[in-house]
C-alpha cells in the first residue's frame, strides 16, 4: 500500500468511529427513559472491566481506560442536559431528520428503522416527539403513515414542509467522471431518473437515502455515488458533486410533529380523519359544511379502511383551530354526517413554504 492509500483508509476509519459514537450517544440518551438516575457506577465499572479483558496488542489497556472513560463522561453530560428525544424514520441525514431539526431545534434526533417504531416509541414514552412524512408533492400520500394516523392516540402538534433537494454524493477520493452506479431509496432514484439517464449512471436501490450515504462513507465501493440530502454530506464527510438533481423543480415533503399531549398554543391548521356511510351525497354533505362556513380546505385524501374492506376513510386538513367557534361548530355538526371522526390536532401551519 502507498502512503495515500493508507491515509485514505485512516480517514474512512476515523469517519466510521465518529458515526459509531453518534449512534452510541443516541442509545445512551434513550436509556434515560428507563432509569431513575444518570450515573450508574456499577454499570460503568462493569463496562471498563469488560473492555480490559479484550486482548488488543496495539490498543493498550491504559489508553483503553482513558478513551472509554472520556466516552462515559461525555455520555453522562448529554444525559444530564435532558434534551427532548425526537424520533424519525431512517438513518441520520434522512429528510426526516431535516424536518426534525426544524420542528424541534433543541432536540436530540433518534433514528428508527420503521414508521411504526416512531409511533410506538412516542406512544410508550420512549421518545418525547415523533416526526413522520404525511405527503409528498410529487408522489402523494405516504400510505403507511396515513394508515397509522387512523389508529394512533398521538396528537399532531406541528408541521414542516421540507424541500427535497437531492444531491449526488461521493467519497472524497472518487473521480466523478468515473461514477457508474448510484445508490439510494427507489423513490429518490425515480425522482432523479432524467439526471441518471443523461449521465448513463446505473440506479442501485437501497433501503434509505441516508443509509446509502452512510454505506458509501463506510465501504466506498468503486465508481459509486449516493443520492441523498446535503445534510448527509456533512454527517458522513462526503463530497457534493451536484445539488438539485431531481427532475421535478417543486419537490416537497410535508412532515408532522407527533406528541402524546395536544398543542396548547395557537393553531392555524387542523387535521381530522373521518368515514361516512355508503350513501349518495354523504361526502358532499361533509364538504358543504366547510364551504358554507367559508373554511378553506388545504388537503383531502382517502384510503381504504384495513379493518373494513370496501369502506374508506378521509383525511381532511383545513385552516383554523378547534378553539375558533366557527371550527368547533362544524366539528360538532360533523358527528351527524359521519360514522366515525378522529381529531388529530390543531397546530401552527408552516407558512414558510419549503
């Protein structure tokens, strides 16, 4: 191996160590939900004892103790800061984390493998908040999230519209002219189909955009790149070869902030889910209530009810708060026209756009 190759491998290992430390600190923060005190001397002594039993000839025990001691001290400091735990689906750097950073600027952002893990974690008190995508301007409703919203006990307390700006990312030592394949989530690959075709780059599906960036930084496969957010470039020390490679110029995803407690502040938007009987004019009657009250609808969507095949539930977002008498009156009258209605919450509307 030449010096440059050795240094390149050292750089990749350093990045991997920091990414692993990020994951470790996230787990340490999650542990605070299950213990009464931050400090656990017995646990810390056991960790040090187990590490010392490792027979590593180049990593000597005095250094190991100092290193692990520093990690434990930093972990304790983070736990004592008592930051709100905000769950999102995907790896660090996912667009869900971009939304979480906007909705909870002082939070600690915890990745989850599945949307169900976000919902269940908040419901059971493992997390303080959850952030999930509800709809995309190009692809429409996020079916799994909408399905979970029909049964959850959680409240919607905020929203954020995030511009989906896909970036072509490479490891630092990759010549962009040699890129032959790119890894990303199938939806991201589809949104960048034109760019990939023009540049004759093969699409390689991956489970998550941020996961593809993380893999690229860790493994650096030959002649490869990833499509992910600019945040991934910062987190995994990747180069942004080109930004904004998506085919659609107005690609945005709307995220919701979930909590066990309802929003107690001002609310500019309200979300509900309802279902009606199969009778002519029933849905029209519901929508007519809003039209007569001059309430502006911002979203209407439908999806099958899994527990009742053949029937549908409807998602409705509209301007105003349940604290407004006009809105409260319409919500009361809805009970006469629907067979079920679920109030998701009133919350501040994102008026900043994406």
